[in-house]
């Protein structure tokens, strides 16, 4: 096993709205697919890396409690945080430097009400 995590889904109630938000935040296009009753918008990821998607369907309820997913903010956590608010999200906890080896994190609430983390090595 290389990674304990190999896929994640961020529950959404309005896929089009969530897709606009995450496209603006990540500055990347998301590929939309339907799998049975579930609609997803796939987040950018390397072919061999951990992947994930926004997901709308039965039993997928967005919320601010529970598991937290950390998205890669690259070297510009401040820029990512600015894009959160510009895209309609809310900053829950601003930049917190953990250590030189780990980098910094922040938390935001997306347009669907999910609490999501951002991580930067800087």
C-alpha cells in the first residue's frame, strides 16, 4: 500500500454551483460524469496519485462536521484563500504555519456547506 487514501468525494447538493466554485479555487477544469444515481465532477489529480471528486446523489449530504479533506494549495496559500472568498466560499480559519517541514494549513467552507482544508508546503 502506497497511500491509505486513494479516492475521496466531497458531497454537494448543487453540482453546477460546486463545480464553478472549485474550478475558480483550483484554477482547473473539472470533468463531469454520471455513475448510476451519482453525478460527479472529478478534481485534478495525477494518473498514479490520489484522486477525488465532487459528488451529488442519494446518501451524500454536505456539511461542516466529520471528515476533513485537505486540498493542495501549492506554494500560494494566500492566493488560494483569496480565491475561496471570490468564488463565494467563506474562510473558517486563516493560514496557520505548522512547521517548516510540514508547511501551512487553512480551512474554508465551500458553497455547499462543507468544511475543507487547504495545505501548502510554504
